[in-house]
């Protein structure tokens, strides 16, 4: 009898845990604008405000997707969504802001490419900014 009760308990415990499992998806959010200075100082650290769009109130900022190659920096905002949250409200496009930390390691210039979404034909679109580097003042 005890074995039967134990089996029934385990069955319900396992079936309930499957229903409550959290499933999170991640996707890139469209970047609206970035607050960048006209020039950067070599060796300095900066914090840029990156403005992006969320489509529901359930999305939350989970980080940046950054790739560097020589002087080109490609940046995407990664949003996460808990798929088990049933209280999501479609907000259209709610703006949000995240801070991107950046240290200047080059002495010439950077080309920043911020992902803004895809065109109607599926091509990636970018907000592109070229920023020159100046030497530190003595």
C-alpha cells in the first residue's frame, strides 16, 4: 500500500513540475537611438544610453550582443520573455533604455552599427555612427 501511495505521489509531483517549468525565449529588440558623443578619448571608459523597443510588458532587458572586428562594433539589444507569463499586455512599442559600457582601445576611429531590425525583404538594418578618437589631454 505504501508503494502505491508513493507512486501516486511521484506521478502528481512530476506532472505538476512540468506545468510549472519556466521557459524563456530571447530575441533582438529594435534599437531606436543611441546617445553617443561626437568624439571619444583614447583609454577612457564610457557608458552609452541605448534606446530600444519592447513589444509587451513581459519582455525584459537581458544584455547586449556585441561583436568586434578591428574598428567595427556591431551591437544588438537582447530581450527575454518568460513564455509562461499569461499577464502580458501588447504595448505596441514601449521604449526602454539600457546602458552599454565601452572602453576606447583604438587610437583612430570606431564604426558602431546598432541593430534596428529587418527590412521588408529580410535584410538587417543598422543605425551606423562613425566616431573619431582623440588623444587624452595632458
